[in-house]
C-alpha cells in the first residue's frame, strides 16, 4: 500500500469525525446563563476588592482604644487573606475566560465546561472554608490585644474562642453554599438541562 492509498483510507475513515456542532438557537440558550455567570463573577471580584480596601482603611482609622499592636496584627491578617483570595480568584478567572471562549461550539466542549463549573463549586466552598484559620487568628488578636474592663478568665477565653469559631465555621459554610447557588447554581442547572436536551 503506497502513501496515496493510506491518505485515502484515512480520509474515508469516519471514526474520527468531529462532534456535531450545536445549533444557533441552542447556542443562544447556552450563552445567556454563561453571560449572567460572567457578570456575577465580575461583580464579585470588584466587591471583594472594595471590601479589602475598606478593611485596610478601617483598621488604620484613628481609634484611641486600639493599640498599634492590634492594628498591625489585623493588617498582617488582612494581607494574608488577600493572598488566599488572590489564589482562588486566579482559578475563577481561568473559568471566566473559558466561559467567554468562542470555541464552545460542540457538545463535548460544553460538557467539559460543565465539568469545570462543578469543579469550581468545590473551589468555591473551599474558598469560604479557608477563612476559618483567619477567623481563629482574629478572635485571638481581639481577646489578647484589646483592653477589657476586667480580665477574662481561662473559661471565658476558651468559651468565646470555641463558640466564635464554631458559629463562624457554620455561617461561612452556609453563606458559601447559598451564595454559589444564588449566583451560579441556577445558571449551571440551565446548562445541565440544555446538555440533556442535546443528548436526546
């Protein structure tokens, strides 16, 4: 068999055909939830940036009761939180770019995007839970650095710290899940339904 016969055999083989393209009408249905998610991601990024800037300003507002040590520790804590946030937002930004890609034309590419969206849900919950150590540090700083009318007993310190961390952990998990479902989950469900329609 010469090279021309090999080329003809390769061209006639239909086992390597591309996945069928998604119809124009269905592309419109897919683009709407994706664009809403991208809009929510932009809003979340800018609001998070604003919260950090406000936090740094608030720490250094002159308050006579707050000693320098307290302000310095809180500033270091906020800077550490900003680094963790930057790490997670770099993951979200990759997904943001992927959602705006013009390459989402086939069923397989859309299925891959849905997998990434579900993977980012885990990142999202991890993002909120990663703030637990910062919550612990913040409570320790508040207990140790701020003046109290009377010294706290060991039991009061332990109760305050354990109670605050337990409530904080529970609230972070609840807020993280609710936020994801409200801003992203309903749009992901629409894409899942469209994928089911395309499969039929």
